[in-house]
C-alpha cells in the first residue's frame, strides 16, 4: 500500500453539535479521513497539521455507512460511506479550528 501524505489523510473537520460537545467535555475532535488511512497515519497527520507534537493520546475510527433514500419504489443513495476519526488530545491541548 502506498503511503499517504499527511495532508491527504485528513479531509475535513466534522463540526456538529455532538462533536462540539465532545471537544468541550472530553477534549476529543472529529475528522473525516481517507478510507485507507490507519490510526498511526491519522495521529501523525493531526500532530503535523495542528502542531501538537506528542499531545495526541488516542485515535478511534469508525465507518459511517451510506444512507439510502426512497422515492416510490426506487432507492437511491443520499450520502456515501465515509470514515471518521475521533482524536483525543492531552489535557490543556486544543485545536483552535473548533474553538471559534
């Protein structure tokens, strides 16, 4: 498998009410990541992009399934399958992108 560049690993920050609550309470941040990225690559990418050397404690990943819609008898895809990573940071570390 080809090594992913750190800027290819993280696609976007997931900013929702639930992710904002995680950031405030547990110091956890959510990102959409490349489907082939593993936890070590995600950790390295977050540390490099947000300048958090050694402050990423853990990375949890999950795959959000595709959502189907229905019109009459026909089914269609409302959204695609995507991979999400929840990154836990050390006490006192923050990502300013989420704290606006």
